C-alpha cells in the first residue's frame, strides 16, 4: 500500500542499564516482590507493608526513582536503589497517524524490539500490546508471522508496555491529584500485537494480574481482551487464571481453508476449538467471545462462508469482528471488496449477531492489525520452514 499521509517521527535515546545489573521490580507479582525484598534483607515482619508501599509508587503513581518514595525512610530508599531498578521498555520511536493512532517501537533487553499501538476513540483509548518478539505460528495473512519467534516477553516487558504508553500519554496522576480523577486515555488493553499470547501464558497472566490490581493500573478484567489463534489447552486456563475477555482468530469456516490460513488448525481443528470456546463465558464470567474474521478476497468471503459461520457458532454468545485485510509488502492476499464485506456482514447481522466491520486504524504508519513487524527482524522464513512449522 503506498500512502503519503504525513506522520511525525521522533527518535529518543535513553541510556539503559545492563540487563545483568540490579533486579528489575517491574513485572514481579506481589508474592514475588515480597520474596525479593526479603531475600535482599527487608525484615519478614515489614515485608507486606513495604510491598504495598512500593507497589503503589510504581503502579499507581508511575514513580521510577526510589528517592521519590517519600513514605520510606531515607536509609531504606538508598538500600532499594542499590539493589533494584524500576525499568520499562525503552521507547525508541513514536509515529502518530493522521487519525491519532500512535505506534511505538519499544526496545527490550537484548536489543529486541516490539511494536505497541495506541488507538484513541471517542469513548475509550485502547492499547494493543505484544506478548512475543515474532511468532512461532505462520498465519498466511499476518505480517508478524513472517518473522521468526525470537523470544517470549517477560511479565515486566508486557506490563512495561502499558507503563511506557502511560508515560507518553502523561497519564499518571499529577501531584495533588487523586488516582482516577481525570478520564482515562488508556482505558482498554488488547493482546493483539505481535505474538501468540497463549504460547507465553505465565508471563501474560502475571502481567495482566498486575494491570488489573486495584492499587495500581487498575484496569478491570472486562477491559482486557486476549486474542488467540486457538491454543486450545490454554483456553480454560485463561478463563480461570486471568478472567479477561477472549477473542479468537477464526478466519475460516472449513478445516480445509483454516488449515491454510491459521496453521495451528492442523493441531486443534475447528470443532475442538469451538468446544473449548463454549465453556469460556461460563468459566470466566464474561458475556461473549469475539470472533475475528479477516476478509480475504475469494478465500473466505462468500455468502456460503457467512452462513456456515453462523451455523458453527450457534449457542456461543458471540460478536463477530470483520477485519478488512490489511496489506503489507509481499502479502499473498487481497482485501475483499467493500460490497462483499457488507453482504457478508449483513448475513451475520440478520442471524442475530453483532458484526461490526473494523475500520483499519493507523494504516499510514503500518499500525493496523497484522501489519506489525519490527524492523530489526526482517528475515523472512523460507517456504520450507513455514511448511515445517505448519505441520507441527
Ligand atoms: N496471535 C494472536 C494475536 C495477534 S493478531 C492471534 O492470532 O489472535 C491480532 C489479530 O489481527 C488476529 O485476529 C489476527 O488474525 C489479525 N490479523 C493478522 N494479520 C492481519 C492482517 N494482515 N489484516 C487484518 N487482520 C490481521
Ligand atoms: Fe502469530 Fe497471531 Fe500472526 Fe498468527 S495471526 S502469525 S498467531 S501473531
């Protein structure tokens, strides 16, 4: 796609501490923070109170400097500063689209980079965060899928993306201001950036628990949506241990087509996936599941597909997000025509399901769904590697 919309692009370089330096407190659960403090000499009896105090400074007030933690003694602050750091991913660049979407490039330990996208809307602001550098899966329509998995992000790097965006949006409470006094710019989280979150379950879970903690970032579990390509064994765990909303990259209505588009289907097919999804709303106490469906010209966009889709999801409380395919250089698909997308949406709508067509956001800066891929990791997988992965 060639677009010439103006974008702003500024680069910041912030010096970083070496990864093998002091322990980073960001991303530790309350229990892990307690154990870490005790291991470094905080008396057991005080540990609980210290966890509460430090937690609030970090996650409620956005403080990064132990010196600013004024309800701790000067000596204790010094001790903390000697042993620990409070570190979030480094913002390497920020691009702002003509529609207000912001795309950040965040650098994490080892020099790897992930993309983070902020999408402002009238009634909410959504941050799309990444869970892995690259992805082991190779969905044919996804740009990230052409980038090999480099590594899983740590819990600190996941929750750190939220903190980094709050820094940029100037969203931490100001001095003299109570937490939550201003309307929130960053009100929702979607795990729809780079990577398959359910292949990094523990870190995603810990990061989301931190983001949901009422004495910190305090996002309700209903404002967090995790998107999976269909890692069936982890779906019930997501309900029980995170309890957030679930979105599923469905994208096809027969195993034959889904095997090609979403190769994980060869491991867990449509029927197995739907069985796992049927239990999700009950287990997680959430209302409905979002089915994501990318509209690919002449691949999955016929009337017959729409009718099959409605049949398949019968009985599951669902909303279907139709995503016009977002193009990227070398992509093997085309976006369905607009009239086709509307006809498809109409069939689903008449069957009683919400079927919003997602307007692509931030296309001019390649920030739309499936366009994310960090510049540093351009190596394309060979056809043989893609096929070998798909056959797993
Ligand atoms: N790995 C997870 C989450 C990241 S992808 C998953 O697959 O669900 C977030 C959503 O964007 C998924 O529904 C994905 O299928 C969709 N997507 C990927 N590439 C796309 C593209 N080029 N155009 C539109 N949507 C795309
Ligand atoms: Fe990975 Fe999701 Fe992209 Fe598939 S759509 S390659 S699972 S990031």
